[in-house]
C-alpha cells in the first residue's frame, strides 16, 4: 500500500445476504461524499459472464480467467459489461446464487483483489462486501459487520421480490439464505466472518436511518 492510499479513509461494511449492508453502505457514502464499492457486484458480473458463456460454476481456472478479463464500467448507479447495461441482470436470483458459487474459488478472488483495491481514492471509500474488513481492506480504520436473523433477512428478500413481481416463498428463501450463509462461512478462501476489530451491527429490529447513523458514529469516533 502506498502512502497516498494510506491517507484515504476506508469504511469496511461486511455481512451476509439481505442483512442491509448494501443500503447502509450506500447511505454512509452519500452522507460523507465518499466513493462506494459494491464488491458483490463484481462477483455477480463473473457469474453473469459465466452463465452467458456457458462456463461451469465449478470450473475455477476458467472462472478466474473470466474475472481477470471483465470489461466492466461502473457509471453512477449503472453497470455495463462488454458495453451492455447489465444493472438489472446482475440482480436476478440466478445470478445472485451463481455469485455465491463463484466466490468460493481462490482464483476468482485473486483476480478481483486488485480491481477492488483500486476503488480506494480520495476523499474516502465505503466498501460493501463479505471480506472487505478481513482481507481486501484489512487496514481499514472503521469496520462494521452487519447482521440480522435469517428469518428477518428472508422476510426482506421476499418483500423485495414481491415488489418486483417475482413469485417466491418465505420457506424457500429462508432455506436459500441459510445455505448461502453456510457456503460463505465455510469456504476456504476469505470465509465470511467479522473482522476481529469490527463493530457488530444487528439490524433485525433497526431502521435503515438508525443503522446508517451507527456507522457514521463509528467513523466520527475514529476521527477523534
């Protein structure tokens, strides 16, 4: 890490699926005027590329090459892959499930590491993911691990899908979330877990505004 990078503050926001970390990270970035890294979008892009090109999700070497060669542009809240707007496509349930499967491969994580590090620039960065505080930005001065009960996370995901007109069942979503939790926590490469120095934020019974406020308080406390 260069001295210039060291001077750029990073807030690492990690946590499992549907914990609210993405919304919280975006809110904190807006409040502070910081850049935002949605690291999950990169894994979703690898999954989308793999699905589109017929690459098996257990073919680590080919997936690593796909991750290395991603032609991706983040333009505000839009995401383009190979010149195509894939903002909505990477949020599909199939791609979400695929992202969790490709993320277990060390070759994919290695290929995306430097791309994620490149988001660190002035005036600061809020990094949202599953290994931001433990691996990618282990030196981040502020680390928050966002969680919520599996039942509450399933309820949130169900509400999101219903609003999009997508049929789903709470039981099925709860099963999927528990399966993904086990896969993310059990992978050999960068398993999902709180950093040793992370503040734990349980959002089960918390509003988004209060959760954003919690992270901002953590940041202000580190500045003092």
